[in-house]
């Protein structure tokens, strides 16, 4: 890089001369002092300088706008006697395009034939080597002190001249191409660039003398869509340092494609001191040329030529070539055929033509001749949606009818890649669809809608490292690579789903080799596309017709489909709503079988277009029902895997964004690609690409690694577009969440697993990507809890297709119910008893019902009940005693009366002797006393009552005699 205040020789290769930048006569004085010292010294006497040994330069302009022309030797100290300084031209002086400034005469002269000039500009269009004044530097942007070793790996990561252009590095180092220039007036810098790969950060910016960059957002270059693109930036008067900087960070196995720059032109210099020779492959056939013309095909030129030379008959060249190549022998790849219009007999003629430009030779041994044209053959069948008219042409089917066609995919009926100018050229095929007309049910959906799909059948035949790219662009935005196939691939089909109804472009790009060689060694390497089928294209034709739904309106009304969520009965044509928890296949809504059941734990939305989970789940067991509410986990969360490092030591992370259940089926996670849309004001939007899904992944390079103000987010992919189901089973719909990937759960509550699928189908993931989120009850972890990746697969996946996450949180526990708590009853204290409800330990529930409040009841102490018992016992004993006495007394009266009755009855039967004693005259109570005057106890007397009964049924009653003798039985 030239120092400020100095100039350098600039030409097409950087060796021309522009106005020298001398620091205020200092250099002139130093040279004069050196010359004086040499002439006065003891060395040999110097010879007078020849014109070839010095050149002229201008001093810096003074305040009056004037300057001096001085002679400066190429090598100071070799000669003397230089011309004296003379007054120079005015500082505002300049030459026109096609002229140069003759410093000897200080006048503008036209360029000679074979040379050109820009007048007030310089151009760099030849890159056999790094032009004078340019510098290429490399560095590892990692700021860590431990990066010293990896920094050394960047010494070879530079911008490399490749003849017609200069190519950037393709590794993780930062390579900078710099050029300094001093402008006498405001000017511009413009250049062409090719930037195909978004895994490289490419920026261009300008700094002034104070090293301040231009404050404008155009420094971040956009990826190119259709080959080379032009870029221009205004430059201020004075010193300007131009920077082209690249940093690659392809963390996958594929190597990034380099950025290419060519034809750098700078305007704003006052003049050029010499004209630039035309580069090889161009010429200037007259004086005063401001540019050189390209040589036509089959001709060439050397450097500085005034005309082009024709190639020999056995050689060929492309337009603008510097040499001729030997013609190869013609093969069947060098010609193609076309069909003439079908005649009335349904026949067509095959017309064979050489592919242009023709580079092969028919005269070499083994060469193929062009087949004879005019051979008649049957016309090929019409494509689906077309029919053959009377004049044997294919026309779209009329309204209300359709055609399936037949046999339209036949051998030879394909699109294939041509030879191209060189093997590293991109062969691009683009199909632009202005819009789509999806079914009404699809248009009514806002999530997971399949507007259309494109399916194509292709094949690649390669002997080198060829690549076929399929890219999709939306609303004229940059095409985004969707899938890449490397090497030879057998005939196969690929389908891409379109989810946005807008103008869409589909691009197929084929490159035979990534080596930057302008040659054609692999012309036999081809890509073939046999068929391309796009559904629901606006103003397109159909391969079949859909039955109309019956409509309760006047006859002749337009054909309509059923409302969203309704299927068509094929027999009656009536519309019927899909059953609960089913979704409708919108593109084939015929019969109840078109309603597909939702997975476990999910339900359909209102229009039966998708299944979703509302963050709730229920699990039944023989003993109880577990209910879950994951609303506390509904917000979008992010998770970064452990740091990874590229071969150059660049640190990056796999960054995941998850939304567990979305919002009524609406996916909430967004991952972006800001590589080509970085902005100096941090946070400014306008991402070139973003992915919306339940779960998505992006590669994050932190800002401290890249040196940029914002971190780099790149290569976003969707890991979960559809929710398949929610269950406690480890397998669902072919997706498995292995329990061994995470430490086992220890609380006895099974994990609840969310299963998802992605719509992206890749070569390595033929069934698309899948994701499982294992929700685990962890009472110790507060909301939102913690997300974990498998210990054995730090990037979330072990095979690149199936991703697994573990989410531990208290909010993942079942809702609390009556089975999760129990009651503790306290003792009765002072007539009060308390009942307290506590959770069972460990508490394995969250939310749900709350604990019942403490219950207080009035109670009686044991002393009270003891007193009551004693009192009751005493009363009972007294009562029993009284009753006993009463019944005893009563019994005695009854016994006496009975005995008296017996005696009276006996006296009536026979006469007894007269009593010794006198009869009791008054009352009979005394008799009672007399009868029971014996010493027998109560129980003895009762016993005697029962044992004195005679065999004839009469009781014997003991009676006292008047004399007091022994008892006598009656």
C-alpha cells in the first residue's frame, strides 16, 4: 500500500504513473542534499542523468493552486545534472479520456494504437499478478490470546490473482485486499464482483486520511443472483484507502465458493502519465482510445495489440481470448435436434444442429458426423393439460375439461447443460412463476399451508466434482439455495413445497468443477432435467379436473369448492364437515378418507387445516388421571450448544429456538440469516432470509470472533414444521425419542414428549428432519426451567436428521389434585381441634387446585369425658340398686300372696288341725314377716321357691308351727 503523500505507478497491471504525492518539497530537498553530498565527496564522479534514468513529478499544490515540475531520478545517487525545476500546470489541469499527460512538454497527447487511458481514471483489468499499489493481508479475527497458533494458519489465506479476476479466500480467516489512492477531485470507484455463497461475509468500504470509514450501509455486499454484478461507490477528494474484505465460516463439510472481483476502475485522479496497453484478448485499432475492444470468437491477441489474429482451422477460441485451443473430435454431445411442427398426419421432422459455438472438428479420427435432418417420426404426445388439435399442435384444454396426457416422459425428452465457455461456469436455468391459485381451503389457512409444490426429475453424469444447485427466490429477492447434489446422481425426483403465494423463481445451476480454470476438459459432464411439474400455477393448465361442489344457487353459477374444513362427497357432490380432531387434505378433498386424524394430544383448528396442542395434556392411569398445563412453557426459548471450532480455529455455536406449542398452531420460532444484510446500526432489520418453525436452528458466530459489531447468524434450517402428537410413549409415527440420550427420570412420573416433523427433505434425510422435546417434571427447577441437549450428541442430533431436547421444569409436573395432599388432625387443646392439609412429599405437582385452608373445630378433653363417665356410672349403679330393691320388695309380696292362695286352696280340699296359735285379727302384713324369718339368703330363698314344687305341680310352702318346731311340708 502506498504511503500517503507518495504515488505509485499505475497501469492495467498497476505500473502506470499518476500524479506523485510529495510531502511539500521535502523529498526534493532530501534528493538535492544527497546529490550535493555525493558530488562533494571522495567517490567517483557521476555522469549526467539520461532521460531513461529519471522521471518528472509535480510538487504538491500551494495555496494559490500552482505547483512545480521537478525531475526525480529512478535511483538516487547514480547520476547528476538533472533538469532544473520549472513551473507546472495549474492544479485544475486534467486530460480527457484517451489521452495522457506528456510530463516533458506538460501537454496532453493521444494514446498510441494498442493502448488506452481513462483520462482522469485508472483501471485494473488484468490479474496475472497482484498489481502495484495493492496489498493483500490476512488475519484470524479471534481476539483470544490463545489464538496465536491458529493465526499462523492464516498466512496463506489471501486474495489470489486468477488472470481475469482476483479470488478471495474460502476459509475462516479474514482476508483484506487494500488499495490507496489520492484524488484531486471527487470521483468514484466501481468494480464487478461475483458473490455466490452466503457462507462468506463480503464487505467493501473506504477510509479517508483519518482512517474513518464511509458512513454508509452499502459496505455489506449482497450475494449475486445472475452472475457478475456492478458496484459503485463515490470517493471524496484527497486520500482514500479501499478495502475488499472477506471472512468465510462454512461450518459444514462443504467448501465455500470464493468471491471474485474484476475490472476495478477509479475516477478522480487529475491525469495519467502514460497509456495502458490493451490486455491479451483485446485490441485498440486507433489512436486516442479510452477502452480496448474484445477479439471476436476464433481469434486472439497478445498484450498491446492493434488487431486480432485468426486461429488456425484446427483450433478455436472464445470471444476475448488470448490464445487458441485445439478442436476436439465431435461427439453426440455437440449437436441437438428440434422438432418441426406436426403435420396433418401427426408426423414431425427431426432437425439436427450443431451446438453453438461449434468447437469440435468433424475431420478428426473418431469424430461423429451430424445426422441427416428431415427424418419423419410420430409427434410426441401432448403434455398433461394439453390436447392435440386438428393441425397436430398442442393446445390447452378448454374450460371444464382436462387431459392426463400419456407417455410424455420419454428418452431424449429432457433439458441438459450445454458446453459453456469454461468448466467452472455456472449453467443456469430459471423458471419464474408469477403466482399461484391454491384451493380456497388452503387460502383460508394462515399456518402450515401448502400453496403449491414443484417436483422435478433430474440426473447428473460427472467425472469430476460437479455440483447441481436448486435455488428458490421470492419477490425478486436473492435466490436461496435449497438443495445441492454433488457428483453423479442417478435419475431421481425431488419435491419442494411452496408456502407463500407470491412471485417465485426457481433456479437450477450446474457447475462442472470449482477449479478456476478457463478451459473445457469436462464437457461430457452434464445435468439433465426430465420434467418439471408445478401445481396450482396462476393461469396454468391442469392435468386433471376437480369435481365441483353442489351450490344452492341459480343454474350456470361458477364452480366452487367446499368451505374450509369440508370434504366433497364424490357421489352426491355435497359438502360435509370433517369429524372432530381431523384435518383435511386440501388438495384432495374427496370423501371422508380425506380427513386425516390428528395425533395423540392434539386437536384440529377451526378450518381443519392443521393439528395443534394448546399446551395442555391428560394421561389416564388405573388409579387416577394426570392433567398437565404447559402454558408457563409456551414462550419462545433459545438454547445454544457447546462451542465448536473449524479447522482454522473459528469458534461457532449451534443456536436453537424453540416454541413448544406455538399459538393455536402458529409457529413462533424465527431463525435468520444476516450474513449479507449486516448493518452498522445494531438491530436494524431487513434479513435476507428467515425461517419460522416450532423449532429452528442457526449457526451463530459471536461478534468477538468476527470483529463485526453484530454477531453473524447463518444457515437457518427448520427442524419442526408440523406437530405430530404429544404422548408419554417413546415412539410416534416412526419418530423415536430414546430415553438413554438423557439421564433417567427418578420421580416415577413419565416424561411427556412432543413429536414434530420438518417439511425439508434432504439427501441425507430422505424422510425429512424430526424433533422431539421431552418435558420432564422437576419440582426444584423454577419456570421456565432448563433445556438440555443429549450428552452424547452435543449438537442436539446424533445423525443430523433427528433432534432431541430435554426440558426440565416445575411447570412440567401434573396439575395438583386431591390425591396430592393429605390431612393432619391435631390434638384437642382447650376445647379446640385443628385440621391442617399438607402436600405429600416429594411434591410432584404444579398449579391445579390449592391446599384447603386449615379447619378449626370445637372438641372435649379427656378429663371432661372421664367425669361424664364416672357420673353416668354412679347414676347407673344407684338406679340399678333402687330397681333391685324395688323388685325384691315386690317379689316378696307376690310370693306371700301366692302362698296364701295355695294354702287357701288346700284348706278347701281337707280339714287341717286347728292352729295352736291365735289368728291374726287385723291385716295380713304380719304374716309376711313371719313366713320369712329364717336365716336363708335372698338367693337361697328364691332357690327354695323353685325347688319345693311337688310333682303334681303345686309348690310346697314352708310354714312355721305355733310351737316353733321344724318345717313341715304341705
